[in-house]
């Protein structure tokens, strides 16, 4: 019977500690909730600024380089087209010269 009373006492003490712990946690959560609700929020400090000017300049430089590469590729395409046209013209001229040479013997 004494062992049963010891067991019951321990069980009750454990239940009491669990109850106190849950109560403490609940009170702590309520305090934190009240602190959050009472807090006034402000804008960010000046230390958290983003260096947008540097990023903007970098972006503009990249776009300028991109445009320059496009112009370079366009120039190269025009040069190749001109060389093809000259090749066709020279082939035609070469053929006419060969025809004249064959006619003259």
C-alpha cells in the first residue's frame, strides 16, 4: 500500500510539473503576442540601402556591349553578302573571258 502511495505521489508530482510547464509556456506565448501587438514598426534605416546606381550603370554597360556585338555581327553579315555578290560577278566575268578566248581561238 505504501508503494502504491509513493507511485501515486510521483505520478501527481509529474502531472503537476507538466501542468506548470504548459502554463508557463502559454503565459510566455501570451506575453510575446502582446509585445508584438504593442510594437510600433518603422521604416528601414539608411544602412539598408541598395546601391541601385551602380547596378543601373552596370546594366547599361551590358546593354551597350550587347548592342555593339549586334552591330558587329550585322556588319560581318553585310560584308559576307558583299563578298558573295563579288564572287558571282567575278564568276560571270571569268566565264565571259573564257568564251571570248574560245571564240578568238
